[in-house]
């Protein structure tokens, strides 16, 4: 089964993250200067690179040559934390939509004190962080305020206002944004070229509009069009029919 486009072209370094330079440039500068925060808050609309950037941050922190803005890609940590890598025992991803309760937070807190098994830092990535309950946040509060040196939290959320203010105030907050149409179009054209599929030029504005500035949503739409493409590639007529838009 072929991987979805948004997974196949998931960025592996901050330099590959498209349309979020206002976030990635300061992060890269901080990493290269060794100014590591113990807690980050990545907020913004869905599909604009928050979780991918959290994984890249973990990769940058734990690279053998790190902390560095340019992970080497060759060491065991970089290979494990690559977009399609097997993962690393010291980098824990938690989906708060299903694990946001007080018991989950307490378990996370208890695990946080253990030193990393094989990395420089233990990184806890908490996705959909606004779904953590108030009791859950309260259970985490002490360790976010005074974490051990080896621990880094990354909270990713579409609704930063719902993150407990006392937690929010302890983080470095980086707001992600929807991508401008021109940036999305460039991304689509480069990916379609890499895939070797012909796409009629009028198709791109349709896909850009359908994706609404979300990189992931845009690539999902393009994926659907590529899957239904005939030998002539993706035609404007086929795109109109599939996307249900009027000429």
C-alpha cells in the first residue's frame, strides 16, 4: 500500500518545513546557540506542521552532533526519529484527545523523572494539548514548572487559549499559520514533478483552494486526484468532477 503524499513528503529538518519560516528560523537559531527551553507550545490550524515540527525538534535535540538545527540524518537517533523511522523510546508522543485525563497525566509525570535510556533528552510531545483536562494539567504543572534537566515538553494544539494559563506561561509559544496560496502551489508543483505525474496547470488553483492553506489537507486532495489520474495525468475536467466545483 502506497504511503499518503503528506506522509511520504513529511519534512525531516526545519529547513524542509514549508511556509512557517517565522517559527522555524528562530527555532534553528536557538538550537544552534544551545538555548533550549524545557517547554514549547506549538499552536495553529490543523495540518500546518505542528506535530512534524515537534518531531524535528526532538530529532534536532537528540542528534549525536546536537543540539543542532541540522540533524545529521545518519546517527542512530536521527534514523530512529526520521519521518518513517521506528521511533525512539525517549521520545514519547501522546494524543491528549484519548489520553488527556488525570491518570494519564500522572503516569506521564512519573515516567518523566527517569533519565533517558539512549538519548540526550527525553521529549514528551503532547498532541491536541487543549484536550488535556484541568485536573490533568494540574497533575503536570509541577514538572512543567521545575522539570529535570533531561526533559523537554512540546505541547501542540489548535486551541492555545484552552491550555491552562499557568502551563502556557511556562512555555515558549510558537504560532503556526496557514500557508499562502503561492507557497502551496510551489509545493504541489515540486511534489507532482517528483511523482512524475502530468498535471494540467489550471488544476493547481483548484487544489490550493480546496486545501484552504493547510499543507496536509492540500496534499490529501492532490493524493485523491493523482490516484484517479489516467495515462494523460490529472486533467482539469477530472479535477472539477472529483472536487465537485463548477467551472
